[in-house]
C-alpha cells in the first residue's frame, strides 16, 4: 500500500487473527523504552509506569474492539416527515497518528440527510470515537466515518469534517504548535451542493 493510499484500512476481523503480545511482553517493552531514554525504570517514579502505560493504551486504542457500523444499527422511522440535514458539531476527536504514535487532537462535524431513517445522535459520537481510538491518519479517519454512516443508514447524503492539531509536527519535527489540519468527506447530495459544502466547513 502506497503512502497516499488511505482508502484502505485493515479489517478488524483480520487484525483479530494476529496474536497479541502478552501483558508481560508489553511491560518489558515499556521498560526497554524507558531505559532507552536514559532513565531507570526501577526508580520509584517509574516503577509503576509500565502498568500505567498498559492501561492507558487499552483506553486510547479501544476502537479496535468496537464495530462502528453495529453502533448505527438501531434506527428510528418516526420522523414526522423530517427531510433536512441532521448535523452534529464540535465532537472532540482524540486519536494517535500511526507514523509517530503522537496525539491528534481536534473536533469533528458530522451530518447526514435522512431518507426515512434517523439514528440517535449519541451513536454518531460513538462512531467518531470508535474510529478515532485506533492508529490513524486524519484523511482516512474522515473517510471511514462518512462511509460507515453512508453504508449503514443509506441516507441521501453524508458530510464529515475534522479539524485537528497533530502533535507529531507541533511538538517535534517542524515544531509548529497551533497548526491545524482540515479534512472533509462529502457523499451523495452533500457532494453536489457547493454552498452546503462551504458552510459545513466553517468551524466555530
């Protein structure tokens, strides 16, 4: 897969076939990294760090244990003829870049144009979280969220935008804190309306 081919992500089913390291292997790996920094993993301040890192990774990457499309499976048809956009704004995004394991922190905006079915708004947040809590690049993350909504709800249109700061370039490398990246994905009717696209890309 080329470096710019972000349309394909390993399927969770395939990843589950991989043998996960044991907890003791993970703890030893963290100790090795601590020694590599030049510090002593056995000193009081660091002796419990491997266990803390293990628990933290379980939270940061819990998206691998979730099925985003299943989160959207419960829908509602009693919409009283509602046929306009449903947009959820300012969804906090916390992810980690797959190139440096550095944080990606920002906000997402998600919208869809119903075609007779709507879903609980909390489910949209859960979908964002499920894909975010994996090793990611922002372009792929944006597209995956949009496709999950499109393929599960079959709406007339889907729009997703993410604006985030990448710590791999804000705290190292070019060292430009405050720089934010904007990505978007428009499917169906969302891609046909230029005015809608412009307004959707406006963040508070």
